[in-house]
C-alpha cells in the first residue's frame, strides 16, 4: 500500500512509538557505539519539541536512544583531532567532510547537563555511515559541563587551553 | 594472562593481522605501535572505559521536561544544520 519509490523502514521506539524512515536516513555503525558494540543501525529522530537537540535512535533496539546535538552550539571552538586511519571505516577522508554530533546527558536539573566531547559521533552523510570516535589527550572530557557558571566545579577543568588568561 | 618479554623494536603478532611493536622505552613509559585492520578499534583503556560508561549513562538519563527547556534555551541560536547534508557532498 505504500507509495512507490522510497522504501520505508519501520522502526519501533519506546519514546516515539513506531516511526518510518527511508533507508537513506539509516546510518550504519560498523563498530557500534562503545558499550553497545552490537547495535549497528541508528537513525536521527527529531524531538517532539523541536530544536537543536535531536535523538540518535537505535533502529533495532526500541529503548536505546541518545540525545545528541551540534557541539558548536555551546562550544564554538570545538575541534575534532583524529588520525586519518580512524575515519577509514566510515570512508571519510577528512574530518571536515563529516557531520559531528556529541551525546549529551540531560538530567532533571538542566544546569547539570553534560556533553561527551571526548567521544563525538561522526557521520558520513553521503555513505550513511557512522562511528563514535575516541579522542586522545586531555583536551576534552566525557562530562563537559555545558553550563559552567554558578557551580562549585572549577570551570578551568573543562576549558582546555583556550581560557588560560582568565582570572 | 599471557606475559611475554620484548625488547625495543621487537614485536608481537596477535592472530594474522595485528602487530604490536615496542617503539620506545623511557623510564616507566612504553610507547607501542599498533598495526591492525581498520575495523579493529584500538583505544587507550581508561578513555575507552570512560566513554563506554558515559554512553550507558546517556542512554538511561534524559529528562523530557529538561530537554524541552533546553530546546527553548538554545533554539534561537540555531547553529545546527550548517554542516548538514552539504558537508557530505564535498567528501571526495
């Protein structure tokens, strides 16, 4: 009964009910995500209340979904430094050509929200491939505080080299 | 655990296509070179574990009301999408 042309994939989700996506919206993660090695297919789902925060939904595991966003939203100087070999499995020659999102943890108190800047998720939007990178070095953490003001944590821990001149 | 002694520039083969080379030894620091097929992820263990733990945490926690607040908070400064689809076209 479906229209001819683009075949739709039915995806069961615990948060959004059953949704349908064209095959072209399904991303294959050859290595899965860390901790979810066997989950290989994901798709992007808009949040019911739209905005810059979207969901990375597992196609084959209804309850598995992550809130993701563009890290430049709150960290304009964010840079992914990665060796070329790490991008080979998703057929990206240059990180400049990848779409980069980060996974965020959204607790009840939004000011405690954190973003995993050390493990960005990169997409080859042309080939529908994806991968979570593991950035080396101390520059970024897995629990970057998006709201750094008015908190007991020292902001310098998250600032890396950029804010050295601060008071 | 299998334990093997190696000197500088000596290597270990794991299976047919993973090679581990001792590249440098300085005090208590050993530098290892790893040749492995690209589909085999290689990570420093402590970072690997931190990201794994964070993924599991992220998969559990997402406060819907808090997320709505965030959409409003960041919604006006729309920076997402600028490197969206067009970015992929440049790839090769």
